[in-house]
């Protein structure tokens, strides 16, 4: 067994580890943990603590992938509940689809019994308005949102510039290697923007025969390079985990044009190895690791590449 999450996984790691120890299906164990991350207002890039889009509305993305069957469930731009991993699991288990967005995702959330809740944290709403006032003229502010929003895309972002997701990768007691993600995406993003967190192959991928990978930070780059799928495919082609991640980093490094920033890559292989690297960032990302040989989950620092 193994559990690897990024730093924001902290509030959910204990319950996930306990469930894995008791033999739970990895996706159920990770969704339980992610539920806690999503409800924690101190996590500023996921769930209730996240930042809104440019219109001041919360839009949540998330996904699960079962590495035994390679079934996927994903949601995008969910507005009325922040439990996107749970709704993503329902897409995988209840629908013949892999991704549902917008009103349909909120509808499915209601059908599985998730109440419609207030998803914008008061502080997030205040900071959102303050940022708009800083960049807009009085006239533009009066007219908002009936002004072109695209020019604001490069002007405003979240205070922490975290652009983070919570990513969980696990191998459960039945040797199933699975992945789960959840995020509120970039703060002040253009409405309807989907990052990598709901995109199979970009933000996450799992195959119980080989391993799993998931990304945080600038999702656009992970989508452009199919980073998570690249890593698992490189494992399938016989590369070591180190070389598979190196290959994916080289692909990201070769991107020309477009928006380029940081990316953090998390990966595990079927033998229980793990690797976390921070690309093009000022500081290393932190991650949580748990294996049965450990007395408690450990918070570690990623490699800088
Ligand atoms: N990696 C999270 C996002 O880009 O939305």
C-alpha cells in the first residue's frame, strides 16, 4: 500500500490512511480524505477555502480514476457544492460518461444527495472585490461585469499564486492504483475555464499495472503535454519512475509559447516507489507520503527541477 498527496492533502491524510489500512477501495478512501480538504477554509486552492473566478463565482473541478479498469469520472465548473471528487466518483459509477460540467454537474450532485451550499467564503469574496477595485477604473467597476473580461486574465490572480489542486494517489490493499483530484482552479480565472484537474491524462492518470501520476499548479501546461499519461506510458514502455518523470519534465520544458509557469508532478509506480518534482518554481513543493512501514505519514520536500 502507499498514499501520496500534495501538501494540501494534509487535512485528509489521516482518514485516508486509516481507510486504506482497513482494506477500503482506494478511491473511496481518497474521496473521504478529499472531502475534508474541500471543507477546510484554510486550504486556499481547493473547496470552500478557494478563490472565485473573475465574476466572483466559485467553480470547482475534480476527478477520480480507477487504475484497475481505467474508468474515469470528472466534473468541471461545479458551482453549488465544493465536493467535486465525490461528484466525480458519481460520474464514474452512475453514468456512461467520463466528464460532466456546469449545470449538469450540479444536477448530479443534487441527485446523490449533496445539498446546495454557499460555496464562496466571505473572505474570498472581499479579496475578490478588492482586487477588482485595484485594477479597474471607477467607470469599469460601475459597468462590471459588462466589460471585456479577457484583458483581466493576465492582470489578476490569487494572492498566493498557488494555482493548486489537491491530488491523491494510492495503491490499496487489493493492489489497485488509483488517482483523485479536487480544486477551485486559478483564482480570478475566466468563467468556464477548466484546468488539468478534471482532464484524464493531463492532471492525473492511473493504471494498476504500472503506476499513477498527478499534477498541481499550472494545469494548462499539464494538459498541453498530457503529463500524467506520459509518465504512466513511459513506465509501461519500461522506463524507471525517475526516468519517466524526467521524460515528462523534458516535454514540459520543451513547450514553446503560451502561458508558461510552474508545475509540480507527483508519481508512484507499481513497486511502491514515489517521486515528486517541482518544475520552474522558486521553492520546492511539499508532499505527504504514507507507507505501511511508517509510524505516521511524513511531510517531505519535492525535488527542484
Ligand atoms: N492544477 C490546477 C489548475 O490548474 O486548475
